[in-house]
C-alpha cells in the first residue's frame, strides 16, 4: 500500500514539473516581430507596435508606406498573435480590419498561411513588418520591442 502511494506521489510530482517546464518553454519562445531591412526601425515600443499593427500609423518616419504581414487568424501563429498582441479573437481582428477598410481609414494586412511566405514577403517589400513564432532566414531583421527580442 505504501509503495503504491509513493508511486502515485512520484507520478504526480513528475507531471506537475513537466507542466511547469512546458509553460516556461512556451513563454520563452514567444513571438518575434520582423521587418524589412529598409525603412523599419530596429527597435519599437509596444504602444508604437500596436499603433502600427492596428492600422493607426500608416507610414514610417521616412514617409514609406507600412505593409503589415500577419499569419491568417485561423493558424496557430495567427491565433497566438491575436491573443498576445491584439488582445482579441481572430474574428474580432478580422472585423477590425474590415471596418478600417470600409471606412476608408486604412488597408487590411496581407495574410498568410505559411510562415515562410510571410517572411519572404517582409524581406522583399520595403516598409513591411510582420509577426512570426521564429525567423528562419538569417537575413531577416528582428525588431526589438520594449528591449526584448520576443513578445
């Protein structure tokens, strides 16, 4: 009886430790903001990033148009971006951009189903900025937000 109880305790502790390790790894990985090497600044404050991604700021300081690139909201990265950056659901984000476009106040982002395609878009379009779970191309410019590499 005592051995069975001890085994249950060991299994319980191992499970809890495993969950904690997984949570810490998820928090450390986070999302990264990437930008085209031209026009996009190397560092931004979170309030600046939010203003850019919400379509409120539409031009960089040099006058170049901001091109927003996001993963589709029904992808894991897109869903994570909605929750962590926009603090809204994917449907709410889509409605936000739909309203912005129909009111003539801005343009919708370019949405992608492939992280590789999003990264290539940002690399090849001056003024482009996007969010990914990681940058895979060595020439991708990672934007520091509030002094951090990961959101």
